[in-house]
């Protein structure tokens, strides 16, 4: 199973679920539109891959890698 933090820049993937229980941070991501079935494009990453810039549903979102480890995706 791939997580969103393993996707390379300029690749598009689809969210298939979440790893572990849904806490307050993941609930906020759901409110922002990072739901199952959403297509997500990784625009870029920071030099140390600690922050990812994601494009989804017409806007760009910046998220830490530790949070993205909980989002399961498929290419």
C-alpha cells in the first residue's frame, strides 16, 4: 500500500483510504476535501521532503510528511 508521502513530484494519485484512526488532523483534511476518491497531484516537495505541496480540487495545499504517512493512495 502506497502512502501520499511516497509519491514523487508531478505524479497524480487517487486517495483510497486512511491508515490508523481518524484524529483531529485527519478530520481537518477531510473538511479540506482530501476524501476517498479525490485525485491529488504532488506539485513539489521541500529539499528534505518534510513538506509536500499538493494540488486538489482547484487549490494548492501544503502538508507535512508525517501527516501524509496516514493517507493511503493508488497511482
